[in-house]
């Protein structure tokens, strides 16, 4: 049977534009879907680079104004891969135009900015999802399966970090292409919205809601030259953040993120300790899940290192043969596949805008606590 065509209009051709485009191009080769993704149009402001991106990734057309893209009748889905300060306006316009929407994380700069986006997609009834891609690492999805099967029993502890080191130099400017993550007006926050948002998204998926938080935030380099103005300006982002969390299920959370952990480029990890078992995972060894089961025979009991590459483990029947690994880019392919399966069945794929709003409210509470130095309640979605 001929597949239905689903025309994608992508906004933004940076790092995320490439991960998403790769997913659109590969998904149909590995997943049997009702839809065939067509990379119909890509939109960005620099026309020359836009054309070369379109050629490289097989986009049929280009636009330099996102409003024109949103108005086009031949576009079914708008993918927002542009910086955080653009998400709200584009998402609301796309929802009003009846488009499906995929939005890069974090959903917006703040919960207040994100809420109207949730209202808009719900009012329009359009399928929507946020690119929190780490949920789709097979080992992380397996962790979810083990927890949902009750193998960990009551959960006591959730601990997680995301460490990087790329902003240590005080000569690094803030703002502009590539460095907008350092500009608070564009990004909304520093490591909290950019990195901890991932830890939080995974945490609430695996371990449920967070009620309150207590945080310590720091900006190590107080002033940086702004790439766009050329002036030395105050740095408004959090360079590092450590927070404690009270989960609704009674477990205790412990989170840390920084861009000042010399030697770490992207060390995202988590460990969960339950009454019956524990699990641990880290991005540097992403195909493995560490698992300790107290129910094992005591003389052989110990941490197992599960190589999550077998056909009966999440997503892996779609790839090579048992034992052969996959990588970071596959998480985006899995996310598109799940989204399209959801569209075919009329079911939402997670995390929806509403799910991502919960993460946003937790980030807000963390940043508020970083200032107040007090425990802060998380706003309910
Ligand atoms: C920042 O360096 C960054 O690229 C984040 O923006 C991504 O979300 C994260 O997955 C990797 O690090």
C-alpha cells in the first residue's frame, strides 16, 4: 500500500537541525510506518548557507521567513529547531495554522512562556512533541520498562548529573550563532534549561513528579563580550547548578550540572536505587545498562552490565544484529518513529508539550530556589 506523505518544514539548520534532518531521512529505512517523511522545506535567515544545507540534507525548497513556511499549504509538520526565544511565537502560529509540531528542548525559556504553547496545541488539537531525545536511548527505555514492571520495588534515591567543560575560558563570548546558549535573553537560563532539563525530563518519566526543590546556582564568569554588540556585558545564565528534589513517590533526588567540569564533554548519567534493585546508566557507554538485583542468588549477586543490543530489547529489532551498537543519532530516529506511529494511531507520543511544561515548571522552581536559597514548590501543570 502506498504510504501517506508527511511534509516536514524545518526551522533552523544548526546542530539540532542536522540531528532532526538525519532522523527524517533514515526513519523510513528502518521502521515500517504508515507515513513517508518528505523533507519539504527548511527555513533560516542566511540564504547562502540555507541553500547549501538544503542540498546536503535533501530539502526540496527553502524559506527565509518562518511565517511563510507556516502559511504554506504543502507543509504538514513544523519542526522548531531555532533558539529558545523563538519557540513560543512559532509554535502558536503553527498550531493556529493546524500544523503538527515538533519543538526542540526546552519547550521555552520559562514556564510562563511555555504555558500558552500548551494551550495553543491543545486548542488546535494538533499532534505535538518535544525533542527530549534521551528517553529513546534503548538502555534508558529498558530502564523505564524495568521500573514499570516493578523490578526495583519502592524507589528511594534518584541521582543524576550532566557535566560539560566548554565554557571555562573567560575569552569565550556570549550570544550570536553557536553561543546563544550563553545569552540569557535568548536561552532563558544556562545549564538548568539546557542540560538539567534533560535530567529532569528523564527523571519524571522514570520516577514521577517532583514536588519541591532546593538549589544552589553559580555564574563563575560574571561578564563576557557579546558577539552581536561587541560590548562586555553581564552574564545572566547559571554556569552550574546543584539541586535536591523531593519526588511525589517519597524518593529523594540529587541533581548536578555544570559547564565547568574540566575533562567532561557531555557526561549525562543517572542511578536509581530501589528496595529490590538498582539501575545506572551513562551517556558515554550508552548501549549498556547497569543493573543490580538483590533477588539474585547471593553467591553470584552483583552489578550486571547489560549490553542493550538484542532484538527483544527496546528498538533494537530495527537495527543490526545482536551485539552491534547504535549511537546518539538513533535516539532522534526513534523519536520520529514513535511520533509517526502515534499520529497513525491517533495517540500522543511523549513528551508532549504538556509533559515538557512540567519540566519547565521544575526548572523555574530550581532557578527561583537558586536565588532565594530556600526550598521552592513546583507549580502544578
Ligand atoms: C549543549 O552543549 C548541548 O548540545 C545541549 O543543548 C543538548 O540538548 C545536549 O543533548 C547536549 O549538549
